[in-house]
């Protein structure tokens, strides 16, 4: 099973839509969002993509009720406060916006930890868990919107990056 990993979308709908398209092309059947949708309308590309979305709120998600209201339009959308723990594809996953909000014990009790906030793509092992930051889907800070594709059967992670030249205009 492949899942798309995304974070820090910060209302950049066109970049998010393109990343979701590429994640679907890569075989993603579900999206895990590590927070910072920002405005409720930022969920519209996820609804248009027609894939289930599991997500947590980030530091810049001010209107939780508005975001939840839009999420109810999507099929299989679930949003929680950060951090949140769940099972998908036989893996115990911790979804957290800021990795500092997760304790070492919590990290070590999961097979996969997905976080956002840093806006930098990164993958490492920590306390026996595969820790992944898919980067910033918005591209506002570093110029290149990004996401990641995770194969839950093999733990292989493929980072996606949209060309900076097209997104810094």
C-alpha cells in the first residue's frame, strides 16, 4: 500500500493539486497531512483528488471548525489535534505537526512518524521509527513545493519536488 505524505500546504492550491496528481500517479491511495492547511478552502484540492485524507492540525490552522466543516465534504477525511496515532496498512503511525511535540517514548512506540513544520524534506531513523518530513507543499520558504510517497510494504520513501523555476514566479 502506498500513501502520500504532505505538510505545510499553506493555502497554495495549485501546487497542492499538482503534488496530489503526482502522488496518485505514483500509486498513492491515501494522503497523510502533517498540518498547516491554513484556511478551510485549502482542503478543496484534496476533495477534488477523491482520496481519503488523515491529517492533524498545525500551528497555522486557526479555524479548526471551518477546516472540519470543509473536510466533511470529502470521503474518508479525518482530522485530529496533533499528535495523533493510528494504524494504516499494518503499520503503527504517528502523525504530528512539530516533531518536538512527540516524546521519545511515543516516537519509539511507532514504526513510522510523519511530521511537518520544518518545511524541509528529511528521512531518518530515530528510536527504531522511520521519521519522515515530506517538506513544504506550498514552496513559499524554499521555492520548490514538495511531498513524499511512502510504500508501507517496503518502507521505501520517494521525495517529490516540483521544479523551483515554475513556482518562484
